[in-house]
């Protein structure tokens, strides 16, 4: 199971079956279900040098799904979200903080962290933020 935790095929299969892949999905003992296992056996990872070219600022991936009805669906990303050329949206960052911080902090505290970070440039010092981040 530890091998699955660090497996690209596990990550892709989990994302396809659940519609997402989060930190919680790294707990393979809870998430390595029959559907995910079956899908892993159908995934083939192929290295495509056209999707990795630092000189052309390409650090991407292409996903191709061959459907049961014979149709094919593809999606291609040249740069991952969060790259300076493809910045994450504020909503993306807040959603990630809320999801990953939910096991550590109450919702009100997470909202206070977001508000404090949004006003970071007007803070005299970061002590108010560090106080919020201490468990």
C-alpha cells in the first residue's frame, strides 16, 4: 500500500473515481477501494518529451481517456496551476486551506487566517498571523 501512496497511477485513478485528489487520499488504507484498483490496471503512463520542455516553459501533462463507447476525451495542461504564469485563484487557495486545515482548526479560525493573510500588506508585523497558526 505504501507503493500506491507514491504512485501516479493511484493518484490519477483516485482523482478520476472521486473527482479530486487531496491530502486525505494519501491515506491509502481508507481510499484504496475496488473501483480505484480496477482503474489502476487500465492506466498507462507514457513519457512525452513534448510535455516537458524547460526552454519552452512547458511542464505539463496530457490525459487521454478511451471510453467504453469508443470515444476519446483529452485534456492537456502546459503548466500546472500555481505556476507564476498560471496563478492559482484566491478561491483555489482558500478552498485548499479550508480543506487541509479542517482537521486542525475550527471554521471560524480558518476564516480569520484567510482574512489576516488577505490584509498581510497592512499588518505592522506578522504576530497576529502566527498566533492564529499555533495549535
